[in-house]
C-alpha cells in the first residue's frame, strides 16, 4: 500500500495573554494562533506488524515513545482497537523542516498529521471536531494544528474559535538551532514573577472577561489590516524569556530596527518573527539580519500566513 503523505504546518502566536491559574494546574490563556507556510512532511505507511515505528533524520527528534507523533498513533490504536487489529502497525516518517523546540508547534503539528492520516488510512470517518478532541488529550496545540488558519484559543489553548483567515502576510522568522526554551519553565517562571496579577476567582466570569485585552487584535484581523495586526502583537511570556535569553532579545531588537511592520517572540520562544509588507521586504530583512549576525547557528526563514491545517499531499 502506498504511504499517505501529509503536510503539517507550523504556527505562530500573534497574541498570548495569561489570565490566571486553572484548577487543573494549567494557565488560563487567551491566544490568537496563526498557521504559517512552513511545514514538515509526514509519511504514514502500514507495516503489516503490530509495531509503530518513527523515522526521522533530524538528530533532535526522538524516535521512541516520547515522540508526540508516536503517542498520537498509539492513541488511535487504543481508541480504535478493531481498526488497529485489522490494519496493523505503522511506519511514520517525519521530514523535518520546522525548527525543533522553537515555540512553533512542530511536534504538535506532526501529531495532528498522524491523527488525520490514520483516520484516512483506517477509514474511520472522524470529523475535524472529533480529531481536535482526540488531539486535546495529547497537547494544547494539537487541536489547532488539526484546524489551522487563524483562531482565538482559550482555556489552556484547546478551545478554538475561528477568526477570518489571514492569507499572504509575509514573515521572516529566526531561531538559534542550539537554543531551546522549556515551555514549562516559561510558564512556571511567569507564575512566580507575576502570579500576583492573576484573576484569583476562577468562577468570576465577568472579572475574567474584563481581564482580556485581545479585542483590538481581533478587530485588526477582521479588517485584515496587517499594519494594525503588527501594532497589536502581544506575548506575556516575553517578560520572562527575553531577560533570560539575550540572543532572543538581540534578534527581536534587530528585526525591529529594519523597518518591519512589527516583531515578537512566538509562544515560549525562542523563535522570533517579524511581519513584513511584502515578500521582497521579508527577503531584504533576512539578508540584513544575516549580514549582522553571521552565526550559522541562527536559522532564518521567509514564510507567510497560511489558511489551513493539515493537508493531504497524496493518499492511497
């Protein structure tokens, strides 16, 4: 049987606001998530065994049970055991293009692709909503990676409401290969430093709603106004990551100095992105940054906003 091949798109955060603690130990968040046209390619092939095998040439990608793509396949095997018995195990090959440990949801996108791909391979007939619900058990970003486009995410990030799609806003993106920022560390440190500002009464819905400041960004997105979107970029986690990682701060300041529409760290970092007026400007900014920072550990990409989640390239 031919493999099913899927594209798994990265995401950036256009907005990330921490509202307070949740009873489950996570943070209550308001985020605006945006797919970008930077993608891993995932091949899923039945292997006529009972094994799930992960293959990837990237040295930082685990090939064992800790890989979230593996866990996605195991979840499908557990939830749909009759189909697993009928169709057998899987070889999952990850062709990595999204930087690893970058705040771009690369691992979550891979897991989302596995959910979508296995659904098709096993003819399960699951809806997108059902796939998002399965994804939420794996990680907060997985439901978004299934859906893609432009969404406002609440709760711990798994509750999604679509916004008007943003297409062809060009972006230059930078990430140091050897630099990783732990998401758990970023949120824990934020809680330690700024927890006194949290809304304490988790039942006071009016107070929690009043604490959210994402309205101007939502309005800018509804108008598809790239300049206004750039001016409304916001990420609370910059308050703890930038002082601790001067390379990230330097990259952000360098982007800002080149005349881009706006720049910000994505998620818990360490990736930094800048919104640009055109592809030409994005390429020019990439060139300027490379001239200024010659360190080859810095990866630079020109990409653009994307309107969809997981896409099937070919299937049997």
